C-alpha cells in the first residue's frame, strides 16, 4: 500500500496484516482522486473509520490543508500515527480516537463552518450496519464532497457519481 499521488507519491504506508484492516486499495484511491481532481487542494479532509489513514494521507499529499482521522481502534491509531510520522504530517494530521458515529452526531457542536467546505470520506466495515446509521446524519449537513466506500451488496442511495471495483463501490455526493 502506497500514497498514489501528489508530492509523496509512491511512499509506502504501514498496514500490518494481523490487524485485519481493510484499507482502501491503491487503485480505488487513485480513481477517487482522479474524479476529484484539484478539489482537495487547500481543503480540510475528514477520514472516518480511518484505519491506516490511507485516504486522508493521500489527500494531504495532494494538497489538502488538514486532515482529521477518526478511528476508535487503539491498534489502528498506532498504525495511523506511525504513517503520519513517516510522512512528516504531524502538524496537519489530527487523530481523533473516537467512534465515528459518536463523532458525527456531535459534529455540529464541534466544528465550525469548515465542515461545509470539507471533503469527507467514510469507509466503515462492510455490511456492519454502520453505514445505514451514519449516512443519514452526514447527509443532514452534507459537506462539500462526501465519499462513501461500501460493499456492492449493501443497498445504497443514488449518488452523483459511482465507481465500481469488484466488491467495492464508491459513491460520491456533491453539495450544490
């Protein structure tokens, strides 16, 4: 697993197999960023269910201003911290060790108007039920761009753009 673009393109990311994480594949991240183009430049990025942080770290490499990584697993946070340090993003990468659903529910009180201009990436464990719980909350105050990675077996809402990769679907929503 590597950074797929930007100034740190090709830099390896740590992802121990024993953690049983399902990081977003390089080809999927590359395709998402090809669709987004320059839309992440100077934006705040939220990477929910962050795991290794591959999406947010790729966004920073491509010019995002800051990234917030929301992850509950202590082991995943340790891997994420290691990836942030190896890339030198200590000042612009922020780890929030919390359940992503709790974070979203409390978000209106926690963040300022930057949320409305943010790029938000949600990648919960496939078919866990988290997606059906978190999506309506996020949709209520849709960020600038919302990207949802999910299994093709999960019934899903019509998106502005959908990408397919085997079992993986990526639904992209733009705020009008």
